[in-house]
C-alpha cells in the first residue's frame, strides 16, 4: 500500500493479529454495511486484515472475497472459506455489489488511490456501492487514528475523496459519522454520547462553516458508479 515495506513486514505483530479472528464487533460491520443500503450479494473487502468483516458477511449470506497484501493473512482467510488474494488483478472479471475498504485509503499515495478507484469502478455491479472508512481529516479529533500508525501517508476528507473519485467515474453518494451501536447498556451509553457529539458538531459547524460538518474521528463515505 505504501512504500514502508519494512513496517509492513512486522505489521501483523504491530496490530496484534497473531491470533486467529475472534469475531470482532458485529455492530461495527452492521453499521458499515448499512451505509451501502444492500443486504446481500457479492462483497469484496480490500485490505481485510484479520478478515473479521469477511467472516461476518459470509455468515449473513454474502459471497465473500478479499484483497490483503500480507500473505499470512491471505492464507488464514482462505482456510476459513473466503476467496482471498494479494492483488486485485487476481480477481479478473469479477463484479461485486459491495466493495469495502476499512482503514485502508489513508495508507495510499495519490497515485495508488487513483489506481484503486479506477479498479473499483470497473468491478462494481450495477447499483453497487463502494464503502470506505478512514480517519476524518476534517475533524480536530482524528489525530490519534491518523498518527498512531506510521504507514498512514495521507489525510483524507470526504471532499478530497470526491475530487479523486470524480476522475475515476465515481460519485460521492453519502458521507457521515461512523457510529455503531452495541446492544444493552453499552449501547445506551454510546447513544447518549452520540447525542452530546451531535450538539457539539452542530454548533461548531454552524459557527465555523455555516453548516453541519461530520466531525467524528472516523468518517464513512459511499461512492457509486456514474451511469
């Protein structure tokens, strides 16, 4: 993804991915896929890491495929029944209803990002969606996510991504805060926290920009192919 090959060599240990997938946080995957508006079909996860989103999607009936540059993680995903490759070109001719990139785009140079989006537009099925999450470059609260990993090379905002997407034949369909809700008491506490965030976000947006601007540490965008 970036030129930091030495850092990626030890990335599994850095991320704590030595152990097999533990299932992750289902509410996060549900919130992410909800942005696409789709509940079934073929799903491609770019930069799938430990493969927890792939596992979640397969359990819910999606046909799953993933791209990950670390061979060890590819082997693990294949062992769990996913189509997994190290290069997107290995999925020749495949179309997908949902393509996801979770905490991936910030690792890419401008050239790499442009190349990826051109690949995405060629692989989206009619009516499909590309859903990406990344540190929110328009938020004053995103520094921990952006600067906690030296393989992150680019700060992104929804507007900046739209600028690149336009040239690839994609349109920005939606952009918003990423706010998964766990069940039970944790979910109630999280919901209350979101209400406080909404008030702060609305006030700051109106004061500084004249309109509301998503300011959570991470942002999710949805891109669709221009017909």
